[in-house]
């Protein structure tokens, strides 16, 4: 199973245009393979360090071996970009 990892500050959100609002909804309503980390907490900062995240928001997709497939650091990808890199079962 792949993981989608969202790293952002608590007060940050995806931009309000339609596509990224869909992305926010997708990330927040997907199954248990979506991991959310708040960069204002010690756990969130530890995860950011592990994934080499220096800016937020960031989104990372890992494969079943926890190897990074693709990551967007400091930028919000489109929903279609994310779906292109997910296994069929998640997209």
C-alpha cells in the first residue's frame, strides 16, 4: 500500500481555487494511507526533517516499501498530478 504524506502548518491550507480545493478534499477524505503532519509540532518537524522538507505545504507519495515515488515541496500539485502517481486502488 502506498502512503500520501501531507506536511503543513496547522494554519495553512491548500489554495482556494477549484482544483486545489478538490485536492484538499481528496487528501482529507482518502483512506488510512494518508498521513498528516503539522509542522508546528515536534512530530511534524521530525517528519519534515526525515523527508527533507524545508517549506510548506508539501506532499509526498511513497510506495509500499516507503521509498519516495514523487514529492512536491513548498508547492501544491494538482489533483490530476497526484492521481497519476498513485496505484489504481487509491486514485
